[in-house]
C-alpha cells in the first residue's frame, strides 16, 4: 500500500535580513543605515537625487506629507520604484 504524502512540506532553512525601519525591534532605526548601504553599493548615482528627496522633507515639515509618505518618497527616489528580487538578494549577500 503506498504511503500518503505528508500534509505539509518539510521546513526549509532560510537566511533572513531584518531592517527595522520604524524602530519596533531596535533602539535605533535602520532606515538611514539601509539607505546609506544602498547608495554606497548599489546605486551611487542616486546620491544626485538627494535634493529631490529634500523636497519631500520640506513637504513633511509643512504638514503636506505624513512621515510614511515622506519615507515612500525617499524610497522611490533613492532606491527606485521597482527593484528586482534577485538584485536585492545579491545585495544582501554582499553586505
């Protein structure tokens, strides 16, 4: 009699990188650290976009953007609107 397949697949070990962007896990935020890492190693040319990001900071200061919206603005300009998963994985491995 054939044995029945287990109801769930066996667990697989995985490496996990955690970026605590809102300080819920650590005493200090890691968002700025992550941005520095990304700009230094993956997209140094995006440093030229910092003045555009500053406009988001001014909009936040004036109350036109929430903190979350300002961070989304910065992510869009400094990291990019879409980044392939393979590129993110490769960057994480390079640390």
